[in-house]
C-alpha cells in the first residue's frame, strides 16, 4: 500500500478545503398563510401545522 513521502503543506490542505462552503437554505413562502419556511418542511402557524398549503394538524380542534 503506497504511503506519501511527506505530509501535504498547510496551503495545499487549505486550498482543497476552501471549495466546501455551507450554502444558504432554500426558503419558500406559503400560499395560504404567507409565512416563509424551509422547503419540504411542515411549519406551524398559530395552532395549525401546514404542509404544502394544507392543514395537517389542528391543535385547537382536538381540545
């Protein structure tokens, strides 16, 4: 199994790692509530849980 003869320099390591950056999350606006939320995630608006413009859970109705 081949091994490196010497270690990589700090500059070479840093330049390789510089391409990996965190990207900003994609945010959408709900058509029903007008609230911004992460895409493909359910979000609360008051006592209701919305997903894709539909009410999934309604806490006020169960009480």
